C-alpha cells in the first residue's frame, strides 16, 4: 500500500473519533448502518451560506467563490445523505458502492488540487534555487594532483560524495561538513570515468583500464571485486534494482550485464546484452522499462519493454547510417522531434516479444543540415523526459535539449510520423573546452537542470516559475529559462550533480577542483 493511500485510510479511520461523532454501532468496515444513515440524513446535509441559494448562484458559475474544504469534506464524507434532485439512491447497495470510495477519492483529488505544495510553492522553489551560492567550505575540496574531475556521485542517503578523477583515484567527501573522508589510491590503472551506487554502502566504478570495480563503504582498504569483460574504455554504469543487474557500456560498443546476486572475490557472471557502433552513453529509465543509448553519430536508440535477461543481436546496421529524413511541407518544425525507425530485434532464444528497438535522429535547433554528436545523456527523475547535451561535428556549437516521452511506444514501423520523443525545450551552450564531455544533471524533483557553462554552472528551468515539466509543456518548442549562473572555477567545468537529500549542488572542473553550492539567505 502506498503512503498516500495509507494516509487516506488512516484519515477515514480517524473520522470515527472526530468531535461530533455519534458513536453509533457501525458495520465491520466502519460504515454506519442503513437505518442510521436515514435517521441522520437531515442533520448531515450541508446548508447553503446565509443570504445565498443554489438558484441565485449556480455551482461553478463565473464569479462564484470556490467551496470551502470543510463543506466539501462534509458533502463527501461517509454517511452524507444524497442531495435533493441528484438522483442518488439511499439503498445500501448504492451507499456501500459509492459513498466511502467517493469520500476517499475526493480527499485524494483535493490533496492534488488545493493542498499539494508541489504545485503551489513556485515562489519558494524559485527563491530557493535563485539563492544558490558557492559554499565557503568548498574551497578546500580540491583533488590537487589527482587530475580532472570526470564524474560526481552522491550516495542515496546523501551522506557521501564520491569523485571520479583523471589520475586513477577516487575521492570521498562528507558533503555536509566538506571534510575529506578517504582517497582510494590506484582505484584503477587509468582514468576513472563513472561512479554508481547500488545502495547506501555498495558502489561501482569504471575506468579506461577496461575494468569495473565494486567497493564497500564499510571496508575501503580493498575492492570487493574487479569485473573484466569490456575490450575498451568503460564509460557508463547503470543498475537495475528489479533484477539487481549491473549494466555497463564502453567505447567497444558493448552493453554488458553483470549478475551481482552471484558475485565473488573473483567477479560475477556476465554476458553481452547489446552491441552498437559509435556508442557514447547508456541510461535506464527510473522504472527500468527502457534503455536509451546515445551515439557519436547523432543517433539515439531506445529499447522498449526492456528485458535485460535476453541477449540481443542485430544483423545489419545500415539503418544507423541513414540520414535524417526531410520534413514534409505539412509538418511544423517546431514540434517535429526526430525521424525514426522501429524494428523487432531477433533474440537469441527467439521466445520473448520484448526489447523492440527504436532508432531516432533527434532534431537539434540550428543544426538542420550538419550532423551532431550526442555526448551527455540523462533522464528525468520521474521518467518523463530525456536530457541531452550535443555538439556539432565541427565542434563549434553545443546545445542542451529536453525531449518529452510520448505516451505509448510505436510497435510497427512507418505506421505514423510520431516517434517516442518530442523536443520541448532547448538552449544553446557556451562552446568552452572543446573535446571534453560536459555532464548535465536534473535536480531530484526534476524542476531544474544544472549545465556546465564555461568556468561555472548554469541553472535552467522549464519556465520562470521553476514549474514541473508536466505543468509547463509548451505547444511549440521553447527555450529553457536561465534561473542563475554561478562562476566559481578557474577551469572548464566538466560535471555536475545534485544531492538526492539536501538542497546542495556539486560541480567538478578540468583542474580537479570540486565546488559545492547551497542556498544563502
């Protein structure tokens, strides 16, 4: 039972002890008997406010004041008699089938419309985000001789900040006190590229030395184990919480799954799940129902209805070399996001109908004729959209783009021009630090995007009120709104990350410094 439904059930139980309760005998599920409903009906009907009537001002008419929460609660509470003319029945069947359910439903709906702070606190959220400033203590978070910072990752409980460094090391900090906790010297034999927490104590690192290492926060003197299977630089780690499979991708074009349920000191069983050329980044949606893969050739691959237990093989890659299809005269370029091809991949077992592949060429504003390279790939924390950072083939322009996931996935090729993604927001980025990948991130609530911007970071929102994406979807593609820009580095910023539990942001730059940001009032 979800926490929301549980709270509703508790409220329903507590209503029996509220002031004014008759204390009469109720049936086993807490509802009054039919005779008691008929006896108390006249007293429970809500009276109209003095000096007004339903004839004078119909409900919902223009200029009418919204009903008070107390009145709505009484009208929809269990035991309330049906209003005259409503056609409601006082039979026990009609009562048992509708009244309690309607009351609980109205409380849930009312929580969303009237008292849900997530939709009405834009002033607070905007003020909070606009007040982000470098923390004084963060000046000491320098990796000194450890090289550039390629990746930052918080533990799920926000108690540890890990830093992946260019010179083979991993740093651990306490993000609250800004204290250095531990340095994992020679964590790998080459650059450390990515860090991923599996839970609050176990995390994985990957490197250009082609290996993945598992670590335990309770015993950092040595690795839990090393994983060997890639033939080139390993750039990305994901984790499927449903199957407990670790998923990695590298520049060898392979996506490999590792069964952490059976790991030992010598490693754990693994198998190649997928292969494609030009692979850059791979991500799983929060519910692990889709896998997204970005490529240096400008294509975006989506595996729908994901089943990581199967191994996929693609016999031909000709469709990956196809050019973007031109827009027809009747299409609006402001809302057309991509050309796409959908195919069913042949499975090694030939049994599962899952893992349909969609190949997209995302439309990039200002980049109609030239190719592009998708470097950074992130997903909205609620799975609503994907966020990419891409650059032109000439490496002279960069953009940040947000693509909304459309409802439903295409199942057959060329049925309709609609694809799974629609470009909703974009912004042009500063072209500083050519050749380096700049990692973007979403805030935990999904309202804000942090983008490396030259020697600092830029906080971007979907509108000026820092609304959720679902509340600010434009009819036509629009620009992301800049909420704040902060310049606190002396070199190009390469990576950013929001804390999952605190209002804190971290960034790392090419010279090895890590900066922390938090509200300053």
